[in-house]
C-alpha cells in the first residue's frame, strides 16, 4: 500500500516479487491443484452425510435410523440438538417429510456438483445457505461466541466458486462450454 513520502507525494508500492517455480510447477498451478483437492474434500463431506443418513452406515446414523429404513434425516438434529434463539423454529419442522427431502436432495446435489466441479455457483450458494442454516440451529456455537466450521465451509464454498476451482481435476471447463451454460452462465 502506498504511503505518503516526506514531500507529501504518495510513494509507489514495491513490486511483488515473482514466485519461482518449484520442481517445475508454478505457484499458480500448485494453487489450482490445492483448491481442487479442497473442493473434492468438501464435496465428499456433503456426499458422505447424504450416504450415511440414507443407508445408516453407522458413523453418525445407525442402520435403524437410516432414511431407507423409515428414519428421518432431520428429526434427530433439528428435534434434539437445536438450541438457542431459533430452537423453536427448527423444532417445528424437525422430521417433516418436506424438510427431509429438501435436506437430502441438498446434500446429494451439493456433494455431487462440488466433487465434479459443475454448477459450482449454484452448489456454492445452496451449500453456503445449508451450512449457515445448520449453524443458526445451534447458536451460540459450543467453542466460540459465533464462529464455527459451518461458517468456514460457507466461505470456502463461495471462494471455490469464485476461483473456478471446478476447472482443475473436475468437469467445470467442459460444463462451462456446454450450450446450456453458454445460454445461462449462472449455471456455471
């Protein structure tokens, strides 16, 4: 950032030195691969939550509580874990069929889109909304007055969409070139 020199004129900023390639790989290329890995990992977080709640794989959801066995993916969290000022709001639709379907379709759609790197704008918006809603269901968070991993996930999702992270190790570049997305760029 420029500062005022003694004569009142703004000093020019120092040039940023170029980052040298390490082992023949530029920092920009390495960064694209790091963000692609983060994208795939975060997509897996959503997809795993969907699979565990659907089939009761035993990590967070038992076989008995699986959606395919008549369990509700929203009843436990919204009905029992919700706390804070919005507890009554979330308790009011815990276990409702429409809430279960929206939640599960959201987890599946966000997870698949983010892993594949397609529809990143929609997936980022939907994913950020979903995790912020989950954050608001347990206010205040257990370990901080306001910040927790849900807000971090929301920011990362938006950043991944803004940096076109789906183009590296994903189908984003191909998706962006389809006739559908060329006609409706918001689908990128």
